[in-house]
C-alpha cells in the first residue's frame, strides 16, 4: 500500500502531478470521507518546494488562514488578497492585510530606488482592502523615510476627515456626560433639602400599629407609606437573594456587637466616635438593602403578584 502523499511526491518528481493535485484539492474539503492524510500531504508538498497552490488549499483545509496567506504571497499575491477578503474575523482580516501591505512594500523596495513604487503598491493595497480595514497610519511604517505626498494625499485627507469626525463625536459625548453630571449634582443637592413629614397618628402599613408609639425604628417612603423596621424586614427578606440575605444578617450582628461595645462603658471619646461612625456606616448599608424602595409600590409588590393572600388573623390586609 502506497500512501497518496507518497504517490503525490513521486508524481511531482516525474512531472505528472496534475491529476494528483486535483485529487488533493478535491479531497481537502472532504476530511471525514477522505482517506488522505492531509498533514502528511502538506509536509510532502512543502518539502518538494513545488505546487504551493496545493499547500495553500491544504492550509485552508486546516483552518490556518494566516499561513495560507503567507504562502500565497510567495506564489500569487492576488490569491492572498482573495483569502484575506474571505475572513470573517475583523482582527484577523486586519492582520492579513497588514501582511499583504508589508509584502508589497518589501517587493517594491527591492526594485525601486526612489520609493515611488513602494508608495504606489501600498496605496493599491489600501484601496483593495477598503477604508474599514486599514488606514494610512497603519501602513506608514512600511513606507520609505522620504516619499512624495502626492501619491497618497487622498488617503491622508480621508484619514484627517475621519479623525475630525471622531473628535466631533467624542466632544459630543463629553458634552452629554457633562450635562448628565450637572443634572446629577443638582438632583443630589435637591435631595439634601428634601424631607418627609410623618403625622403623629401614622400607622405601619403592615401591622397597623402607631409607629411613634413603638420602640423601634421606622421608615417613611416618598410614596407616603410608613413601615416599622421589623415589619419591613419580614416583607422584604423573602425577595432578596442569598448573598443579600447573608449580608443583612451579618450587618445586624455587627450592629448589635458595636452597640453593646459602645454601651459597655469605659470607652474613650475617640473610641466612641469610631463606634458611632461604624454604626452609621452599617445602618446606611442596611437601609440600602431593605429600604431601597417602598415595598408597596416598588419591585417587591410586582414580584409578589403571583403569591397567594395570607390567612393569618393579624394580617392587616
């Protein structure tokens, strides 16, 4: 049994490789059904130093587009450009066209003394790939140190126009951000002066108890509802996630610990000030977790739509 790649190599050496080449190209796209060892065939072709078009096809069969383009640049630059156009990945497409531009500049530089051919070929690559892939600044490293601007003045004008458009867009975004920041500052300043009045006979929305007669904190919401802290926790906790529930319990334990420590006596003024600061910070975080919005007009009420009504006798509703 003689491997197909070995037959391919021997047929090349005898100058009759056309039929085998067609076989390789046909079976390169049928990897599952084909008995061809494409890896061995590729190594054999590269070792012979001939029929690189077959190797390009095999590279594409392996999904190695960059290697295929590199090899195609040696035998057929137009084939390399076609392979670059077929790429769907934007970053890969840019890399491939940069390779093509570098190759065009290198080939022209070996035959041109004044650099005119280099500029002409690089500009041709820019036109082939389009402005969305490469711009003049991408290929500047491939151009000679001294070159006439006339040959690529259109590309420079397009680049400057693009920069101008981007600068205007960024300036517009900055102005919009400044306006948003100003609006937030005004809103924060207004909130500092906003207060909520609680009537002397205000009742808890859930327990119907007079909040001013109960010895516990209560929350007054902009909606007008007033809720005792215990009742609020009982209503809100089922709708918090596990991390939030764990955090609420941790804060409650910390508040109890710091308050006991502060009331134990023997604390210096500085230590008591630190305790007060810690209590305030913990309380603010707790308020953000359980009282971020009114439980009767916010998302908690929306989430509770599919819950049944309670049958408890002390349920106010």
